[in-house]
């Protein structure tokens, strides 16, 4: 892609960032001294946000870009960074013509937020490029437990049958009480909770364990939880073959090798 306005006698370019959070919030920023409207989205002036050196190539090297800035805008608040609202956010970076924002932009890089570090009022974000997936293993490794994610295309279990919306009925730190669980809290161990209201609305947390009408989250929310806050609870799976077979009747889609002898086969004692 080429931008004809780059050949002009005067430089009228600036960086534009489009940030898409996991909770659906989309923000735009430009390294210019005034706001711009691009594709019906207002890009706020943020001259303090600067990227590191961007190198574009046609090789298969893993690309990453560091984005630095100062939290001078309420759009990127320290509380949101701490709460994890920016974890896994998508970022699209381009060079645009501030004289004509509707002109064809020069796309630079797209990726996902990686490590976020803060120092006082400043922050630094590592952005993982689209080739970062090349770090993953080419072929899956054998394992006695299931390698699929519960409810994904490999698992094929319908999550709609294992989800429920309910409100917090009690708080006994570090446990959350939900009367709607009806004593089935154990079914939600290793599952997921996503807040639908309250100060943590839009954030998701892994469920560590559950029992009776209570669950325990793997990480406690930074913002306080109040009685009456609504949440969407998704059941979990411990990835064992017996659970897949007996609880979900899904053994045909089990992605593991529970009966494959391990490396310690030759060192086992007789009868072990």
C-alpha cells in the first residue's frame, strides 16, 4: 500500500493509533496537536505518545514495537492499566495525513498488547506483531490431559449449555457467594467469570475453584466487588479424560493421550 500524499513538498504526516480493548472500547490517538476524525472515529491529540523504531520487512522474523507515553488523557487511566482492562488489547498503527484525514493511510503494523510496565505517570507497552504466533510449537506435544480449550473448535462442547448469569449474594474474602449456583459451585472450577455490572464491568477472571454456592478467583479484582454485582459464569473442565467422558460425554473429542506410557515406564516398580 502506498500513500500519494507522502510525495508532497511538505510533510503533513503523523502517527495514528487505533486501540481496541477486549471489553469492546475503541480509542484513537494521533501524534498531532489537534484531534482528527478518521473513519468516523475521533482520534485524540496525544503528542506525548511515541513509538520505538519500526522496521517493516517481508521476512518471517518476529516483530515487536514498544509504545511509550504519559497518561495525560483520562482515556488511558492508571486504574484501568492496573485493573487489566488493557491486557490483550489490539492495536493498529498507521501514518496518516493530518491535512486530509480521509486520505489513504500508510499502514505500519498491527498486533496485540504484550507486557505493560509503568513508572510514575509514564507507561510502556510492548506490542506483539502478527508473526509472534511463529513462536508456538509446530506440532502438539503428547500429554495425558486435554490440550483443547474448553468450548473451542477442538473441544466442540457448547458453552451456551454451561453458562449462567447471576448476582453476587455474599462476599467472604477470598470467596464470592452466588445463591444462583444452587450448590453446584464445583462445576465452575477452572472456569471463567466476566463481570456484567459494577466497577469491574467488562473484565474477565479465571475461576480457581468452587464449592457449594461459592467460587474463588485466581486473581482478585483491583476494584471492589459489591453485593448485587452481576456476572456471567462459565463452567470449567479439569482436562482429565474421566471428566470429559463422564461429565460432558465428549470423550470422542478428547485431545490428549491418557493411556500413553510416560517416560518413567522403565523405572517404575512392579505393581506400581
